[in-house]
């Protein structure tokens, strides 16, 4: 599993903005040092990435071209079988069903996360300092919760016999919910998983969005108000244009995050009932590790990455174009 | 990683049998959580250490992810020496070449192993494990409800059992039996009872035999049982836990394992004095119904360098003395019929034992495991028969899926 980085990619900084050393002119030797220093500083991070991401990725890629099951693993034999794992997977109806399910699952969750996150972000901007602090703390705590701990809490909340959720619903008069089995059907299981994902993802979007609103100059709202803009219009014409790049980056990251979410989906019900809540990463795990067909599992995981890339291609272009546009805009302002 | 080659080359030349030769060695045993009762473990350990001079290290394994863990362990250069392997999974491991051949043990120690229990330990004519213990289902019933219906005595044949259920239905407001639509291991027992096979060989490959009329006959019996139940037709016995339904006290009986009776008692203490057990009756009084004999075997890792010591351990742990002690302490079915006398005083185990001789398992081929992965096509078949489809139609509808799973590469 890749390391999850939740930071937004650093905004491009124009070299001109870097502080220039005002000291004495550096000599020839020091210039050479200066040239190698950044690379030296990058080295530890690159080495770690190579060991913990690069190596497994390459190994996984190699496994995907092998017939590797219990026997081959125990006997230590390598059976190359070309593209067989890929052709088998791609011609498997189940794989495409899971793919479609993953795409819908990602789309629904990302939309909910972005909408709720934006609303809470805007709420943060409007709250007084004390309530804002309270809400921020709540958000950060939800975000800082370790995944498996959060999943366990949700399992308890939605437990069939002693879960708080069923108890509250029954107390509120929904008697039929007293013994409701949340992991009994596909939709209800997805509901619990989505709730958990939204809850853990909203803070990231909300805090980012709030940060973005602080960069909007108050004068712009005054000017808009003078021009007779209402709340909706000033949001549409002033706030939204400022938030757009943030929203794009947040959506971009959330798509990756939801599409590859494994522990949440797996821990809640292991892809059940009847494998109906398996998304692509879970499917790769169940087929590969669960069924001990490691080569097939590797091929599915490679295909998962390719599908994610394909989904992102369009989006990646928008983000890159947006950044370019920002750049020229900023350049224009500076000039 | 793949370059390291493990060959099981024990240097037997400079080893002599006898206590002295094993001094200083440690034998590692992997057993599943719940398999090794306390007193038995203590006594076996003492006897083993006394006889061989070696130490025994028991490492208790959790069920979660155990198959992958055993695979990995068997691939290592220093695997655990003796491993508990589920009996239905033994053929798959035997086929990988990861288990040592124990054929010589069978001749001595295993002369009287119950054939139905030993079957799973044999693959391709060779003995790859030793049967350790098994558990099987019985009828667990509520004496109070049976008394209410005026039933006297315990049914000796299937027809008598159905008559009793009929009486409960007519004379009480209780559900005669809890039988959800997908209690697949009970159906497997009925299939064994009909002497039917779930797979057959066709052109050198294993294919589904679900459409066999004998399987249809087993399913007919199942359907008759299910007709006395209000349980959902598309759920198995674990959703909801049938023991918890039974614990409410308004269910005449269910087909389950002894631990399920314990679950029911835990949920409803008052039920304890009302719970009774009897062997699932068969067609005739002299032969109980077929049952699924889930259980465990002990195997020796082919990569272990302590082959002789491992066999010494098996000779002690599976001796009549300790095998009997285990049956007594845990209430599990021992690997020899003669040792079943140790189950006296344990009503659940006493009811289970008579069915063992005619018990069986799922098809003992490495390819079978994939068939049971959810969604199990046989469960789908069961639900459609219970919903009114004919045996033929329902079987035909899932056979493609079964064949696809049976054809998975090994």
C-alpha cells in the first residue's frame, strides 16, 4: 500500500520569490556545493521512496506476469505466464462489475465530501473565534483518528444488538431498527462505509477551504455589496473564483483517497455481504491474498492503478491548466 | 527472495533414535486457537520432553488469515515443525509439496484411525497428515417444547423426526425447527448420506456433479426440514446466529455444533436444563444421517529439519492415552472409534459420535476451496430450490460458476 500523503501539493513558487543571499559573492567551489546540496538533501526522501514504494511496486509488477499460487510460493518456483493474468482478469465479468462499483462509490463519496467539506469550511469562516476553535478542534480530532480505530468505533456504533445507532433509532420510535443488521445488505454496508469515509475526509477539505477564504480581501465583499450583490451573488462572484483552485486540488486528492481506500472498506465487513461491497483494492486483496492467487492479485492491483490514472487524466489536465493560468495571472499582477 | 531453495535434507546419518539424540532441540507446534485444552497441553508437553529430551514450543495461531500464514510458513527455510491443518484444507497443502510424507506412521500409530476421519489426510495415495479430531452436527432440541407437543422418546428415523416436527407445529405455537435456507454444511451431510458426490472427473479435470439426481434427493430432504421453519431462505445459520434464535425459547430444535448450544445457554441461562441432544436420524434406525466431519489434522512441514522428532511428537500426542484425554477434556470426536468411550458424560458429544462412521467431508481436492468462497454457488442453488425451482434448473444455473472455480490454476 502506498504511503498516504494528505498535504496539498505545494503551490508553485516562482524562483524570483526565493530570497537572494545578500552576503558576499560565493566563490567557484561553493557554487558547486550549492548545486549538489539540493540533491543531497533530497536523497533520504528518495531513498525511502525507492525502498518502500519503488521496490514493492516493481516486485508487484513482476508478480503480475507470473503464475504464483500456494504451490509456487512453497516450492520457490517462478512460473512466468506472460499476460495471462491480465487477459484472464480483463475477460472476467466480475472485474468489470467491481470496477463500475468502485467508480460509482468514488463519485458519490467525493461529491458528498466536497459539498459537506465546503459548507463546513464556509461555516468556519463565518463563526466567532470561540466556536471556530471548537469546530476546528473537532475536525482535527476526526482527521487525526487512526483508521482502524475509527473503523472499530463505527462497527460498535452500528453493531446489530448493542449498537448505539440502533438503540437511538428504536428510542426515537423506529422500532423495526432495534435489531437492524447494518452489514446485511450491500446498500446499508456502503452507507456505513461512506459515512466513515466522509467523516474522516471532510476535515481536510473544510480546513483547506477555510484557509482559502482567509486569503480573500474583505474589500471585495464591500465592493460587491455596494454594487448590490446579495449573499448568493457575492459567493458566486467573489468567494467561488478564489476557492476554485483549492476545490480542484481537494477533489483531485479525494478521488485518489476514496478510490484506493482499503482499510475502511475491508475492516467494516470484509467486502461482504457476498462480496457485494468489494471495491477494486479490496477485490485485488481478496483474489490475490485471500484466494492465494498472488499473480492474479498483482495484475488486478496494477490494473487498479491504471484505471485510477485513466480517471485522473482528464482531471489532472484541468488542475495543471489551472495552475498555469494562476501563474500567468500572478505574473500579470506582479508586472 | 525466490532464489533460496529449501530442500528437506535431514542429515539422518549421525542421528540415533532415543532420548539423548534430541537433547537441546526445540520442536515448534502450530495449533489453532481453542484446539489445545489446558491439561492436555501440559501433560503432552511433559511426556514429550521426558521421552525425547527436547523442548516443545506451542505457538497458538489465530484463525484470521491462517491459510496465507501457513503457506508463507511452509515456504520458509525454518518452518514450524508440526502444524494443525483444517481437514478440508489438507489436500490443498499436500498438493503443494509442503507437507512431509507420513505413510510409515499410518502403519503403526494409525492402524485403527477411523477411515472417515483419515480420508482427508491422504492425497494421491500418500499419507500427508494424521487425523487429530473432528466435530459434527447433532440435533439440539428444547425438551420443554417437545413435552408441550406430547412427544415421547427420541426419533430414531428421519420419518419419526418429521412426525415429531409435525406435532410441534400442530400442538404448540413454537417454530418446530430453525432451518435457514443456506445451512450448507447440513446439506453436505445429507449429500454424504445419499452417497452422492459434488464433483466428478471429466476429461482429466474436475467438474461439478451438482445436477446428479442423488444430490437432488438430498436437497429434497433439506427442503422438507426447511418447510417446518420460518427462517429466511437466503441466509445461512450464522446470520442471525441460529443459537441466538433458539435461545429465545420458542424454537423446537436446530441442527448445530455443541459450541452453539453453549452460545444459546449463554444468551438465555434458563434454557440450560431444557436443552437436549440427539444424533440426526437417517433413513433407517440402524444408520444415522450423514454428517460433515469438520476437524483438524496434524501435519509435518516438509521443510522441517526435525522430521524424526516431529514423528516422535505425533506418536505421543496421538497415542490412545492423550487422544482419549483430549476427547474427554474438549468433547471432540477422537481419531479412533474405540476411544469414543471417553465422551461418556458429555451429552452433546455422545449424540455426535454415532454419526462419525458414516460422516464425510467436502470433495478432497485442492481445487474445492475456491468453490466455497462467497458467494458460494451451492448456497445460491439451495435458495433457488427452496423458492420453488426444480433441482435440475437450479443446479444447471450455478454449474458454470462451479466449473469456473474448479478450473482455477493451482
